[in-house]
C-alpha cells in the first residue's frame, strides 16, 4: 500500500476481505491511536465497534497518513465486503 510502513502491526491487504464470517479488520491512524488508545503498545488485536460491526485492529498507520487525503477527520481504515473503506473516528 503506497510503500507505507505501519508504526506497529500491518496494513490492510486484499486477503482481509476474503475470510467470510471473520470480523472486519482496521488500521487506525497515529492520531487516533494517541487520542483513543493513549498510544497503547498492545492495541493490535483489540477490537472496537462502529455501528453494528466489530473491527479488529491489525495496525497503526504512520504519523501523518490519513488514507486517500492529506488530512481529514477519519481515524481508521477498515476492510469490508466492498473493499477498504474510511470511517469517521
């Protein structure tokens, strides 16, 4: 994914959407990791709820990376049936 290296864990892959019945995965932004998880070094593997879905955190994006925009209010990138999506933090 654009040559990015996560702060911890990993980034999303195409295979993340192929496991039927598995909780969707999420990569959280560095800022969201600081704000919501207080830079918890054990955040990978934890889950959070968004609407009716529970997402498993698989990585923390590099500082300053917010998805497909230079800066936005999104706090995480999630896998989903329709491919990776961005969701508001």
